[in-house]
C-alpha cells in the first residue's frame, strides 16, 4: 500500500507538467538536477521575542523557501547543501520534516 502511495505522489506531484519545478541540488556528492515542489514567500521574524515588551519596530519580513524533494533523489538532505532555483542560490538551513507516506523530505532555505 505504501509503495502505491509513493508512486502516486511521484507521478501526481513531482512532474514539471503539474506542481514540480526543476532545481539544482548540490550536496557532498555533487550536483543533482531534480524536480521539487517549491514554495517561496515572506516570513515574519522578530529579534525581540524573548523581551518582556515586544515592539512592531523590531519586526522584519524575510523570504523563506521550502523545497519538497523525493528521498529517491536526495537520500539525506543536510544543512551544508545548496539549492539553485531560477538562478538564485539558497542554503539549506533545516531539513525539518519527512513524509514517510510520500517518501518526501521538506527542507527550509
């Protein structure tokens, strides 16, 4: 059953004809041209979360990217890896979630 889910995920989601986009993923083994699901957008961040009284002036908006990659393409993403998407280079900051049903890693940059 889980193999069927993984095949469906790969066909239905990780196709450039559907939701997938080509990226260049670079790890210790070299560069890999793969298809990933890419989400890039603003993320609110604050420098004063631990202060007793936070102020709006300390808030900033930063772009954050989430790349969903198949484990068959990238078996073990790590923080030293880089991703090139649309000519822009992103450093992997965290591999924060693994979806075992789809066999997909979600990494933040």
